[in-house]
């Protein structure tokens, strides 16, 4: 994984998102406890690794195994994030395995096949999707594919990613 350097603004957004998620998680834990019991808040930790912010959408990248905590029960955390930021929010789970990571980036769209070629001038990834899903996977004006490429470059040093 390459080293990712975040701007101060990105770090502030991540800190806010982590606070929102932990606050919502604490609420859910407290709902299940008796009034006198304390929630095990020390056990709660969310690791938002990166984000891509667009005009009307933020995509957060969370550590492996943290997608459930990030989304929350019934996607409550996701809804809270949308409310706080006033934008559409997507949360993606990181994976050390490039193919699994790329599949995670494209969710909810299904990738039929992924081929990865390592050459002298970089790592090239080719994703095949169903023809009827190709437009959605790429997004209007390439919006979705640009986010996928950005995160894949930052975290797996890919040189090129194509959707067919």
C-alpha cells in the first residue's frame, strides 16, 4: 500500500465522521443496556483511512472488518453521516488483496471478472461487468470510476483501471 497524505480539510472530515459513527454506535449500545450500566465505549474504534469528496458525495474508506460498524445497525450511521455532511455518503471496506479491494470499490455493482497484470510500468487492472451494469459502474460523466481509480491508485499503486 502506498502512503496516503491527506489535507487538513480531509482529516477534519474524517475526524467528524469518526465522531458521528462512534456517537451513533454508543446510542445503539445504550439502548440495549439498563439505565445504570455503562456502554463499553473503549472497545469501539473506527478507522477511516481515506476519503474522496465530490460536490454532492463523499466516499469513505474504512479498515478491513469495519464496514458493519461504519454503516451501523439498519444503516443508521450512514444516515447520520448524510445528515451531518448534507451529501450522499458511500462507505467502502479496505482489503489487502487487490481483487477483493476492487470488488469492494464497485459495490453494489457486481464485477464478473478481474484481471491484474503487473508490468514494468505498473499494475494494470481490467474489470468486466455485465453490459447492463456498465453505465452504472462507470457513473454519470465517469464519476464512479474516477473514485474507484483514485482509491485504487492511493492504496494499491495501480497504474490503470479499465471497465469493459
